[in-house]
């Protein structure tokens, strides 16, 4: 079903091993995941979190571990969704919802806004970052006071006037954009 290669960094699930899909996903490196969680720590407690392009679910699970109220995991891979469900089951966490769908279909069906969203599509899907951000905004899925975190390699173009703050960080080849409303 999956290969254990990553651990939860902090919170109630600290050091618990997470399974990752055997192929098709590249989990966020521990150092980058820790940095991302530090960036959004003010948004975590009691948050409704979206882990779009979830893969193993590590980002959403890390948020749950650190006090998020709920996490919605979206992935278009049935294997990835099975791994996320298994990870949540192993942790005995009932606050996660797994949606097997393309990100566009999932965004069009959701109706509850999020405090925090992680966008980490496969790096080859460069256009997905802007499309996902536009979809979140068009469907009213971001609260007035929220954060969106985008993880990528290479270069992407993100344009949106809906955010009051934009910070960019680099961790080796990995880059992160933090948008805040």
C-alpha cells in the first residue's frame, strides 16, 4: 500500500511514521514541511485546512497534529487517497476527509471555506497553481483571514490581488510562497 519514509514533525502525532504512495508523489521534505508549519503557526489552532494535491497527506496531517480542527485531503490518485485514509486510520484521527477527485472537480463541489490551504501539485503541473488559487477564490473557499501556501520547484507565475501579503522562501531547489489575506 505504501512505504514509510516520513515522520510527523511536531504536535500530538510527533514522530509517527506516515506511509507514502509507492509512485507518482514526491513528499515534502521534512525541513521544508517544518518551515511551512512555522510560517502558518498562527493559522493552525482550530483551523479548517485544505491539503490540495495531497499525496500522502503529510501537510494536512501535520496541521492536524499541531491543532487544526479538520483537514480535507484532495487527490486525483486512488492509490494516494488509499494511503491518506490508511495514515488517518493508523493515527486514529477522525478529523480528516479524503476526496478522490481532480482538484477542479473537488473545488467546484466544496462549500465550506478554509483558514489554511496547501497547494503542492506535481511540479510538472505548473499551470495548476494559478488554476487552483483562482478556483479557491471563485468558489469562495478561502476565509477573509486565511493563508495559502504554495510549494514548487523552478518558476511559477502567481497573480492575485486578493491577498494583502506575499512572502517567498527558498530551501535548496524547493520554493515556497506564502499568501495571506
